[in-house]
């Protein structure tokens, strides 16, 4: 197996190629920005950091997308009702940041990453104008995470590196989105159902092979993370796949041999991780939620500030740890407005996904790709909400 260091140059090559293709089709430029940010090119290649590449290319790509003339089409409330609640979330984060306990800490831990994610959302919405654009982005997104997961897989399969814990070794990435075992498990839990349903929604043998490869990579990386939430997430994914299947009996018959293969190949690691699931883990997450509510009750109606949960928790409860769940974190960070807006935003996202899914089903073969992509994203969100863990990487950065 080639080492992650040997493959890393590919990110630079693909970034440059996508920028060039972006002159022809904006979605390629947007994908290039995604590679630049999430593959951490500025961390591995000093030149990108010196020229402020993330800011420079963000401006360039934004101008490129605007030049299409259809930039604002998908950013209106009429064409996409999700945007209204996203705007409310931005306002909620802004208010909370203004009154944050520590502005620099809030910016470094949450707001800066929120802005980059928001910008990527705006670029995607502005660049996706037809099915081909959506396919390019969906497959690129999945392949990018497949690349990111290669580093922890390499460590897991070769037994090199890893993060030493009292219960064993967790194989994670050195930096970035997957540099914490919880972050790795959460991201893989989100990608497994998307890749799984894309196997069914593939419109060619090449696409199906890519989806199968990504699915295998995501499962192996998830198991290698050693996260208890990862095992729970896999179980939730399996149940949701059966629930949303049009032919449940066939789905179960297909999943049984697949489950057998996974258990034969990775069973000992899975069972070791599952054996660590106990009441104390659940109690810790519930305590994180109760402490978030406690911050609200102590008068922080608009929150303690994005990312400042840890600071407030230490001061109020003498406990220096993140909430370990999204709900406590959101209530603590953003307060009552953030909690309400997040609920409304998620409700609207589910409504849109279900509506597009129904429309795609009625369209028959023409809607096949949309149907399975929307189903995969739907299951991915459900799994994320069930495991409900805030993703914290080894470098301390949070990605919510």
C-alpha cells in the first residue's frame, strides 16, 4: 500500500485540474475549493498558506460562480425554503458571537469554520444548475472523503501510527476533519449511507465500482476509529436502510451476507469496541445536555458564544470537556434562539429531502439518481442526529 505521504501530491494535482475545469463549468471550481479546505493544502504546502490560498481562491471562485448569471436562482427563499432558516441560523450565530464569553476563542473554535462552511454552501447552491452539476459534486464529495479516510485506513491495516488510548489504538488522520476518533467515526457514519445508496443509484458500472470502493473504505475507517458511537451509528444505518427500502425482504437478504463479510473481516475489532458501550457513556452525554440547559437557566438566553461551551462548563460546573452531543452544545453555545432555529432548519431539510424523494420516485428511471441520493442523505442526517456527537478533532478544532 502506498503511504498517505506518497499520495498527498495528488490533492495538489486534482486541485489545479479542477480550477482549470472550473473555467468551463463552475461546479468544478467549487469542488476545487472544497479540496483546498478539507484536504488542508495550506497545512501541508507552505506556499498555499503564504498566498492566503483559501481566501484568494474563495474570492476567485465566488466571482466565477456569479459570472454564470444564475447565481442567485437557488439562493432565494422561493426556490429553496431551507435558505430562510439558514439565514435565521446565521443571525443567531451572529448575536451569540457578539456576546460571546471569549471572542477570539469563539472565532477560532467555531465561527471561522462556520463561515467557511456557509461559503461552501453558497457556492454549491450557486453552481448547481442541472443534474450533471449535482452528479459532479456528489461523486467528487464522496471521492474526497474516500481519500481523506485513506490515512486512518493505512494505519489500521498496517498497524502503524494511531492514537494510543487506555482501551487500545485509534487510527486517525494527522490533521483535519478526521484527526479525532469521534470526528472520524462521525464523518464515516455520515458517508456510509450515502455511499451505500449511491451503489443502488449508480447509472454506470464505473459509478457503481466507485461507490462500492468508497463504501468499503468508509466502513473500514469507521471500525478503525475505535469509537463506540461509530458502532452504534452502523447499527442505526442498517436499521434505517431497511426502513427506507422499497423491498425490505430483498434488502435484508442482501444485507445478511454483507454483514457476514464485515464481521469475518473486522468482527474482533467491532466486538472490542462494542464491549465498551456502557451506562457511563450514556450518562456522560446526558450530563453534557443537562449542563447546556444549565447554562441557559443561568441567564445565557442567547448562549455563551459559538464554541464557548467548554469555557462556560468549566466555570459553572468545574468540568472541562465538550458536551459530547450536539443538543447540549447548541443549547449552551447559541441559547434558546439557536435551539429553536436549528430545529426549524432540520425540519425544513427533512421536508425538502422527502419531497424530492417522492418526486424522484414518481419519475421512474429518470429520477433514479435523485431518489437514491436523497435517501442516502436522509439516512445520513438521521444517523447524525441519533449519535448526536459534536465532532472534535485532535487539534482541538470543532466541526459542527
